[in-house]
C-alpha cells in the first residue's frame, strides 16, 4: 500500500454568511499518495479554493480530520508548499533574494540561504538572472522563481493554484513540460488546481472533479498515459475519450 501524503477523513466545512450557512464539503473523504501528481478541476465556486485553504491550514474543518504524511495535522500552516496563480515576487528584491525568502523566514542567515539557492539556479533555468529584478523577467521565468521558492519551503506536499493560467499559450505549454521534468526529478507530491482539461490530462496521474455542492466525494479519472509524456500523447483516442467525459461532467455542473 502506498504511503499517503494527504488524507481527508469525514471532513465537513461550511461558511457563515448573511444568507446563512453555505456548506462546501460534507463527510468528505479524499487522499493523495506520496509522489503523485493530482489535479483538481471544477467550475468557479465549486470548492477548489476551499480545499486548498483547508490543506494549507488557512481554514479548519467544521468536522473531520486532515492528515499529512499519515499524521493528524491540526496545525498545517507552513507544513505544505504553496504556489499561487500570480508569482507574488517582491519587486524590490532580486531574483536571488526572492527565492531565498522562505529560507530566511526559517531563520537561515542570508549568506547561507543564498548558497542553498545558488545550487538550484541551473536546474530551474535561472542561472545568470539571479541579480535581476522581477520586472526584468518574462512571466514564465517569474513562475520558475515562484516554484523554486515553493520547493525551498522544504515541504514534500506542494499545492499549485492555477500557476500558468496568466501565461500566453506557448509559454504555458513550455512551463507544463518544464514542471513535469522538475516533478519527475524530485518526486514531490503535487496537488494542482486548473480549469484547463488538457493541462490536467497532460500533467496528472489522477484527476478529481468537483461535481456537487456540498461535495461528499469527487469524481475520479485515472490518466492512462505512461511517463515520460509528450504533448502529442493527448491526441491518443483513449485520451480524447477521457477529455469528452471530463467536459461533459463540467457542463452538467455549469448553470448558464
């Protein structure tokens, strides 16, 4: 049996608003194995962001338990790496200084933090730009810095929240291929939110779909592609069939 990186057991969660209680999860079970790449898709407002907030510890379940690496985790803030949709790099800090931020927060001296960043710059395609500022880099390069910062959080469970959605189509594909190469080298566990069905199929071992609110379970699709993968693999008949299935599920959920 695989070791579990993340597990929700009978988790319920609701928001309180002027309109009353809004239930998002109800007796919800979910798990990710160590080293998996799992994507979450679903319409806006279906619960994807709430799931991330619960994993990171920004929200706490109303009922139920959340486990990280088989241990009950009531305090999860700082225990998982998080990469947001926008890079959130500080414009007044160089690339080196931005990447070193999580290490400084942990208490490392600047020189020691910079040394740890330096050995990773080449792997992340950032060697030679470490003294530049964020505005001097492309969107794809800034997202590489953001991912490096997430890696340097030290967690083996990484949450990536639509990290490529703001990029142009060509840069987005390039970054998807780059991310896969990094994941295959490092084997961290990745939970990835996206609205892009093609992106989810290309990157993931499994895809989970929010289809009901409140969610009691997620529809699961196992991606039948071996690794390493190429973009042309998305044209295989079995993948085209799964793509149609996923779009059908999403259409049923969207109300126009």
